[in-house]
C-alpha cells in the first residue's frame, strides 16, 4: 500500500506530533526524489530503527546555482511513493516551493569551515542552501533521527554540525554509500549519462581506490596522494576532473601530512553530469596517536 503524501507543512507537523504523542519514534529521510537504491537504503535503515518513517521529496532551488540542473533534475513523485513505501516509509512529505519558502528568503544558514571549500568552492551557495532547507525540515519534523548518506560526505558533516550548533533535537545518522558493481555510486544524476558516459563514470571510484591504496601504503605527502588520484581520472578521456583531495576525515581541513583517519574526495564532469564521490582511509597514526 502506498503511504500517504503530505504537501502541507502544517499537516506534516501535526501528523508527526501525533506519532510521537502515541509513543512512536520518528525517522526522517530528506531527499530530492527520483529515488534509487541509495536513497532506499536510508529508508530501510530508518524503518529498522524507527516506528514512523517520513521521507521528504523536495528539489530545493536554494541549493542550485545559476546555470545548474534545477529545471531538468529528474522528478517522479508517483514512482517515489511506491518505492519509498515498499522500503518502509510511512509518510511522504512533498511540499511545493511556495509551501517551503516565502517569496523572498531573508534567513539562511551557513556553516563555517566545514561548509567552505570542496563542493562549496565548486558550487558557491550550495551547502548554505542545503543547510537552510535541512534546518527547515528539522524544525518541521521535530525530535527525530535523520538519515543521511556518506555519498555526500561534506553535506553530512555540515548537516550534523548545523543540528548540533542550532540545538535541534535531531540525531544525524550516517549511512554507507550504495554502489553499482563497478563501484559507481548510485546517484539521481547518473540518469543523465549515455551508455559510454556511464562506463566512463566508473573512473571516480577507481580514483578513490587509487588514493586509498596510496594512503594505506603510508604515503604521507598529500600532493602525491592527490596526483595518484588525478592521474586515474586523466586516463579516462570521458571524464574531466574538478577536484581530487585528501582531507582530515572529521573536519575536512587540508593536511600537511597524511596521517590518521582521512577522507578521499573526488568531483568530475562526465558528459552532462557533475558527479561526486568519496571514500575513507586510514594512514599511519600521527605523533601522539595510537
Ligand atoms: P539527494 O536526493 O541526492 O539529495 O540524496 C538524498 C540522500 O540520499 C542524501 O543523504 C544522500 O547522501 C543520500 N544518497 C544519495 N545517493 C546515495 C548512495 N548512493 N548511497 C547512500 N546514500 C545516498
């Protein structure tokens, strides 16, 4: 049975208040829709840990820059309801842009440091747009566990920090990246790829694996790790590198030496799509480390 679709903020709030009032634990899975198995892994995890699972589908204009793919971003609400319900969603919240935002948005949320560089450098305003819409969704949902994918690693850290800094009664839960057999991370934007581009897109994962191999071989110079990653992307004529980075896993700060827990991050253009991915790795422990 497809779950009910709610379009009004007021109704969404009331429904979730009532669920909590009846003693049920609420899980929240924010998405932009066009649901795939990556999204559904979040829904399944939420359903395993919570009694009520609200999936939100909202293509947030605030996180798209001028000239980006806001208009052509894939949309399939009917399909999303079926898939989300089958994965355990009990409610689907799909507000219109007018329902979410006043004509003029005067208040936005920006997370310093974590929300700068990497994706924000490539897409100015993007992470502020994400932090703002997620802050609104948290305010509308109330106390809950909220499930986010490691696929968007910088976004995950930004959202977690925003929730802590603004005292939301929300526990942010990180979920592992779901991949295709060749390593390509599932993404709604993979739908933009032709068969040849789809094959080329697997280079992002190979680039991350090369970076992880360098880190695990105790290469401590971040520039060497970065070039090992960049070289792999350069070997694929169908891909154009945006950035290949190795950063501190918890803060995403640049490193002088590759030690401890790090995150390898890559962004590249493949045909009409801009794709991102990341992977964790552990270098030798730093001075004073274990
Ligand atoms: P999006 O609809 O792209 O905004 O993504 C909604 C949520 O699903 C975010 O928390 C993403 O990190 C997560 N997500 C997207 N793709 C994947 C994937 N391949 N594996 C796990 N989570 C994902």
